[in-house]
């Protein structure tokens, strides 16, 4: 079983839709959770960074962590064509050295 | 992503040659991580370095691959005697200290093996 599971998609939505991206994980020791956005032929760009359970909002983006279910989500409101990219979840535990990444979900927002 | 600088952006090598990939971390960051990304796959951890020290190289193949982060200058990922299977995008990330600060990535080096 992989440490982090993420549906690769692709996901295609109309402009203005609410997008929900999700990851599940197996290691209950993970404490720090991140979402990255990666455009084609570019490096991952940090979008959201959360610690422990709960919600964090930044503009059109909301990150949600449910540690009891080992499940994290990223919601994008009022999606724009410029949101079309691959979204990667990542997580880390304090006793480890590695960040663990999901395989990424490809999102296309259609004008 | 401009803070973490990787060069070259594209590198073409013939089988058997050496590839050297460079990474300059963001200013103030002393922790560097290297990842490999293949199409349809996620980022695979290779190695974690601090200045002059390799902290964790558990993700790096035992042969042909090496990494360093000298006191002065960029971090180097070196691949000797490259093979076709080494073709991938290699990303470097940096953070100011371990873990409880997120990593920031460069735009990668795309290595192609002829």
C-alpha cells in the first residue's frame, strides 16, 4: 500500500464550478499537510500548508484535514481556466526525513 | 519558483555519459531535497542534504547516483554512466529547516538520454 493515495483524474469542470481534490494516507503519524500546484513543465508551487486537523482558507482555496479518517481535501471555489494544472498533495511526520507526495490530480477548467 | 534555481533546464546525454544537475536553494535555506518525476507518476524522493552532509539517501539508487551540497556553491546531483531509464524530470526543493516548514521547488531539469 502506498503511503499516500491520490486519484490521478483527469478531472474536467466548467469555469465557475467548485472543485474537490482529495488524498488518503496510511501513516497516522503524518502531522503536516500541503497542497502544491504544478503547471506543465514547471516545478510544484506551494498552495496551502496546514498542521493537524481542521480547515484553512486562502482566497478561493480551502484545505481540509480529517486525521481520524486519514483524508485531506482541497476545495477550489469559482474555478478559473488558470487553475488548470496538476495538484499534488504532500505530507510529513516530525520523526521522518521525507515528504510523501501523491501522484497528482490533473484538472482542466473549461471556459 | 524563482527562488530555487536549477540548471540546466534541459540536459541531453548519450548512454554511458555523466549528467550533472545543479540546484541553488532559496536564500537562507540550508536543507535541500532531490526528487525524480516520471510521466504519470508522483514525485519520488531521492536524497535529503544539509550543508556538507547527506542526511537521508534512502531513495537514491545505490549505484551511479551521488549527491553533494558543499559548504560553498550549489547542490549537485550526479549520475554516472547514464542509461535510458534515467530519463526523467529531476526537481530540487529547499527549506529553511527540516520538516515543519514546507519545501519550495525549482522548475526542474529535464534529462533525456539518447
